[in-house]
């Protein structure tokens, strides 16, 4: 296997290196926030695609730990690995699996940027550190908000403007933060609770507009969130009319078409009547803002949440299979840059939720009706969300599958035992003949995920029966199941890659003929529509001529 995968990987490496030369810091990541009352299983859920051309997809794990008084910890910028400084370590930290901790607290994010002058690169806490330090220190969503606020107050906020999804077994919150400029070592922020029975989303554009000023059951905010905007000249109206988004991150065309459009795509799939906001996300009517949250027409299952993360604007005016960029095989992906120029005019490619540069993605479930180690699950996948497999990892496990673990390869070091590299081999090969290959991927993907969903209910019962008498034995069951699921996903995908590569290489489609040595080989070509485009573009150049002597 190793030699085969390494050889094939070299073929794709040049493509991946090209991706890396076109890295853009804007417009990564998509989050959904789903409350208990909007969930079919009665779980809070958040989802997250961590999209970056340089982010390696792996499942982080920190065991719970105790530290002596006075212990310091290093803080590194999650994006670059740069050491930002040192802060005080907590006396006790909670175990964390990916983006969920042992208390079923889960956190995701998307970067909205905001006004450029507000970033403070002299501070110590970047957005990645906010996520993973908070998960190790907080038990509930409200605790997480206060922990984040305290970290910012003590050490300052290093990153651009950020939206955070924060959920525990009972509540779901959105929190937005933006710095106050170089040397300020501070930030302004607001956090809003999503009402039960509703869902929200964010995708690299600030979404909180006006918010309640005297309702701590549903909203928290920094003391100077309005006064600082007045001081900077961003706002001069009444306090009750203040909009965080309009003050600190007023949307431009890209924020609407590349970012808010992804929110709309998710809302549109679960709520009727969302077409009234189409002019907003198309960039034609920026005043027609979407609401922060909507009530879905029906309850959303964990599988529904996975499927909502698989979106190319299919069936909408932005459908990425419908223009020439999709090529003859209707590939809904566009290589970067996102914007490009022709004859001095700027054009763009659509930016969908499912995209080639996803490092990892997940859907978390926090279930209040189960003990924490059993109730919390992160359904974790690597690479493109459309072709990943969301594999269940309980929050109470004590180790993660080796194929998904940190340190197994990197963005520039191929590993034949890494799930990230394996899934990239499958997806990048699929991009070459997408309309034929993706249905086969989706069939295997669906079979795995539905099996896992069914198995989880049995594992829940098995672990719950043991939990009262022996919590550690229950955790052993959860760990064994999660490890086994990770291995099953990897092994299945390895065999899928072998099958797809054998069947579709060289532009052919081969099928086995029983009793014969050689397969049946079909060569469907590019299709009539694409052939007509070729003729239109080349005229008589490629026309077969009658040779006359």
C-alpha cells in the first residue's frame, strides 16, 4: 500500500502545492448552531468546517491534568505556530477531544475580519487559543463566555474579528469579538443565546446586529462595546439601535456573496420562504438582512446536520455545477484565487460550504439526558465536507484513533496511515471526473454514517448500564468503539480509493466481466453539451475533413 499511495500522492502534490501558493486569509469556515428544541434527538449541536489551504486535518486530544500553583503555559498562534507569549496555567484542566470537552461543552468559529485598524498584534490570545484554552477551563456555555472575556481582559486579543459557536447540553450561544487596535490589549464583544427551537449560522461575516441591553439570561456584552464604537466614529445613534455588525464589520460585496450566502444556503434548506433574502446574499440589496436565527420547518437530526454541511448551492441560482467553470464533469469546485480579473474587470467564483481546502470538519452533539462522557459526541471528518465521513468520537474517550491523531503526517509530509491524506487522495481523484465518481463516494459514505448512527444508540445503552457502577469501564467501552470506528472509516476509504482508481483511471470506466480476463471498457467522453462548447470555441479547427487526392 505504501508505495502505491506515495506514487499516486506525487501526482497530486503539484496540485496541492499550487493551492498553497494561492492561500487567502479571508472567507474560510462555516458554522451551524442548533438548539435542543430544534433537534430531532433533543441534543444541542454545532458544526464547523475548518477551511484553510494550510491547515492539516487531525483530531486534537488533551487529557485532563493538574498543575502546581504558578505554572505557566506557552500560547501559540493557531494559524502560524508563532509563539505569542506565556500565560498562567489553570490548576486543573478538563479533557478535550477535538472541539468538545468532557463536560459536553463544544466550541467552533469563523473569522469575519472586521475593520482592519482594530487588530492588535501586541496581544497574547489568538482565536485558536480562545477555543482550546477555554475548552480546558470551562464546563458550560456561560462559563465559556466568561472565561473568554477574562482571557481577553488579562492578556488582550491578538486576532481579527471572530464569531464563536458555543454549546453545552442545554444552551447554544453565538459570541462575536473584535480587537480595539494596536497596543490596546483589549477587545469589544457581545454574546447572544439562540432561543430554544431555533437554529443559527455564521460564515465569516459578523451576524449580531442589535441585541438586548438588559437581559443577562439571553445576552452578555463588554461594558464599552457601544461607547468604543462612538469613540471611533463608527456609531452615533441611540444605544438601543446599536448594531455590532454594522459598527465593527459592515459587510461589503464579498461578505454578502461569499459569506452570508453560505448562511442562506443552510437556512434555505430547512426553512421555507428564504428566497425573500436572495437579493441580499446576491449582493443586490444589502439592507435586506437575514435574521440571526430561524425556526426550521421540521426538527433537524444529526444526519441532517451533516448533510447541511454538504452544500454547493445545489438547486439555487448560485449552483456551482451550472456554469462553464464546472467543466464537462460538473465539478462544483473552483481553484483559487476567489476573485480574478479580465480586461480590468473583477470577477469571482462562488464560495460554497463544501470546499476543497477543508482541513477538518465536525458536528457535535451534547445530550443532557446522558452522563457527560456518554452524552457528548464529536462526529469528526477530514478534508472536503461533501466527501468526508463523519465518524463518532465520544467526549469521554481516553485516546483517539491513530489514523486521525496529531503528528501523523503534516501538510507537506505525506503519511500513508493518515486519514487526512487518504481522504484527499479520494476527493482529488474524484474532482477529475466528478459526476461519475461522487455518487459512488456518497453511497459508501452514507452506508458508514448510517451504520454509525445506529451503532451509537447501542453503545449509549451499553455504556450507560455500566456507568453508575464503573464509570471507567464505561469510558473503556466508549474509547474502544471510537477507536474501532476510526479504523473502520480509514480501512473502508482505503479500499474505496483502490476501487475508484482502478475503475476510472485514464479517462475510462471499467467494469468486471464475469469469466473474462479483461474488463468491459467504456469511454463516454465529455458529453454533447461540452463537445458543442469545444466546437463553438475552435470552429473548424478540430473538424474531421474528407481527404481528397
